[in-house]
């Protein structure tokens, strides 16, 4: 068993732990046997603090990872858009190799130095927000498994499938299996 920490999209653009994709992916992960922690970054919803452009939000991720560890559950990180980028930046800053699965992180400002460790990024074939070519190059340069699947940035009606892609990556990593190539 592991605890998948699922980080939400940009709060200044309406992102929160209550976004529809966050809920449907989390639901699917639970169906697959994950314990899931969704939380609002600082200054989002009823959370205290102020949005900090991703820097303070890395401290929020640290607190979530610490919570998982304190509960005796090995952590995994997942996120969507801003949350996916923040989680990946946290991995780089900590030198951590815990499993990671990101959904459509913006490629601008992603870390250049990453530790080894299982990483998957899921991108919609019609994403209208993310520069797909730049993200593809980033994934190739950093050895990240990139899965391009039908959908736009919001994956309307595809939450369960995206949850399966995220869950499969984390499960493969957590059990030591080489990442299996998903059916999209």
C-alpha cells in the first residue's frame, strides 16, 4: 500500500482539490487500491497562507510527504498541470526518487536536474494549454515515460482512464516492475 499525494492545478486560474478531474482521478485511484491525499495549496479555498508561485507550494508537498511517511505509507506523487509541475520541482529540490505521475505539467520552468526514479507524464493529444512539443522534448531528455492519450487539457469524461494511467505508473514503480506500456 502507498499514499498517492495528488496536487491540484493553478489556484490563480481556478484550480483546487475540488476540480472535476482531481475528483475523478482520485476516485479511480482509490478503486485501484491507493490511499489518496488531495489538499489545497496555501491560499486556495479554506487553506491559510498566500499563493507563492510554486515555491511555498513545495513546502506544502513536503508536509504531505511527511504525513504519508509518519503514517507508515510509502508516498507517491501525482499532480495535474501546476500541481504536476510543483510535484516534479519538489522531487528535484529534495533529490527524491519516489514514484511520480504528472498530468499535463507546463514545461516552462521544469527542473533540469532530476534523480533517477520512476516518472510518467500523461498529455492530452489536443491539449490547448500545454506546449506539447516542448513537453515531449523534455520527457525524452530526462527519460520520462510520456503517454499521449486522447483529450484536451481538462480530459472531460476521461477521468477514470487518466486515473488508470496514473495508477498504473505508480503501481509499477511501487512494486518494482518496469513501467508497462499502457493502452490509451
